[in-house]
């Protein structure tokens, strides 16, 4: 006997499937013909929807290729801080970033590789990514401020900015090397950047 799914669950699944289809179509078109040459109408036609429906899911064609730093946002929301002092919290955040970057057998790595290559060669996508990184910084800043009541606001901002800068640099460096035919995993770049940061900031 087949159990009927609740209407809300079915709608949610269909919405997720449509969103994923739009994302994949945008990636494929950007890879084959570039961001500026691709139109929302072309993306919509590839998925089999109208341009109007497209805008129910994404505000722009660029956002369709970069639907957000979902994994890191989720990690920030569940961040457990073991440090009692703000000055020591970067180590906790480094662990969060490392988990969000993913491991060598991460099933999403193929997707990351495609997006990162596009970011390395498409300035329009990098501009949107920068906007998304501001959201990440603000979310982390708010999380830290709530955990360290009374902490200096400038110090909280600085910790959040440094953490997101390491995240950004990891993917940017990996993307640049990917375009050159590099084989390293982003986790390797993250560890190297983390080590460099500890050397610079003592």
C-alpha cells in the first residue's frame, strides 16, 4: 500500500526540484556561453518554465548559479563555541569552516568545482558572491555577539570578517588553480590558509 504524501511535503519537494533544475540549467549555459551571453529566458526555456516562474525562485540569472552559501550558513546557525574568550574563538570557527569546506569524498565537490571555476573567470558572479559573503559575515557577527554579551563590537566584527575572508580565499585560490589544471582539494587550501593566518596573526 502506497501512503499519500501530505500536500505541503509534495509542494516543497516540487519546489526544490524546480529550483535545482534552474540552478543546473544556469550552470550549464554559463559554462557553455558565458554569463553575459545567457538570458533568463534561455534558462527558463531549458527547464521548461516561463521567465515569470523563474523569478519566483531567483532574483537574477547570477543568483540561479549561486543560490547561496547554504552549508556555511547552516554551520553558523549551529556553531558551538568552546572558547570562553572572544580572542580565542577563531579556533572554534576554523573547525566550523573546515567542516563546511567538505572532505575529499564529499558528494557535492563536483558541483563546487563547477561553480568555483565559473567564479574564477566570471566577474559578474564574483560580484554576487561578494554580496552573499556580506550575509555570511553579518550572520556570524550576530551569532558571536549573542554568545559574547558585552564584547567589543569592533572585535566581534573583526573576528567575523577574518573568518569569512579565509572562507573566500580558500574557494578563490582553489578556483584559480582549477583553471590551471590543479588537482588539489579545497580542504588542502583551507588548511594552508589557516596556517598562514596563524603565522601572520600572532
